[in-house]
């Protein structure tokens, strides 16, 4: 679970670096280190808090060998985006470029959706928490532009020794009180189990 929370910041860092070449190598997924603060322009993606919302478990993905990944709920996280620059103009350009990323999704502007391949193809959503960036003093005469971002990640748990059932074969007789010597004398039926748990009985050729 904690791995996916960390990867959500790393994936966003990768998205930003691809869209903003001037930030290549200067994006930090986590609290900014002293070395990172000396790089300009730069972006630090800093976790502030996480809220867990549990839900009814549901199968997310079958990974084989009787193991499945279960969806258990979601993390609602708040991250701080900290843009550093040598001048207000440099910070403003980087901040505008990052903001523009959130309005490229057709049909749902303001939202970035990303698939995390190494976390069972988890879908992570990113959304800016505020409409504008604010300036904040850093150290010496350097300044930073600050914005907050909401991130939603699924809680995925891998569980083993799980057996799924796709088909049930049963024998049906009209007279349930009659005795019988062998199941082989009865007409086999096929019962299909739907995703919602309902079953459909149909004749099955012997």
C-alpha cells in the first residue's frame, strides 16, 4: 500500500518532466533535499497527509497461481507542489506549464489520470486543490511558488490461496425423494455464475 502512495508522486514527477523539459532532472518526489533546493527551476512534490477510506473488497485483477489483487478502498492524499526559480518570471512560467497539464484531459478538464503499471495497473487521479499559486519565502533571497494537489489512489491488496469459480455442474431430479445409485444416471446441467452472483441453469450435453 505504501509503495503505491510513493509511486503516485513518482509517476506525477515523470508526467511533469515529460511535459516541462526545463525541469528535467530537477523534480523531487518527496521533501526537497538541500541539493535539490540549489537547482533552478525545480519542483518538489511533498506529501502532507493521507486519509484512508475503506470500501467493500472487490477483485481488481487475477495475477494467476490462485492469487488475486483486491480493491479495498482508496487513499485521499494531499500533496504540496513547490516550484523554485531564480526569478518570479521563471517560477511563473513553470507554474503555468504545470497548471496547463491539468486541462489537457478531454471531457474532464482539471484532472490527470495515470496508470501505474508496476502497481497492478492501478489508476491514480490528480487534481489541483486551488485555482492559483502563492509565493512563499524560502531562504536568503530565493522564493518558491506553492500549490496543493489532491491525489486519489486505490488500496490494493494481493491475496493468495484464492480459488475462483466460473462454472458449477449439478444434477437435478424432479423427484427429490427418489433414491439413485449413481450420479452418472442423472442428466447433467450447467449453471453459469454471473459477476453479480446470479446463476443461470442450462442443459449440458453429456
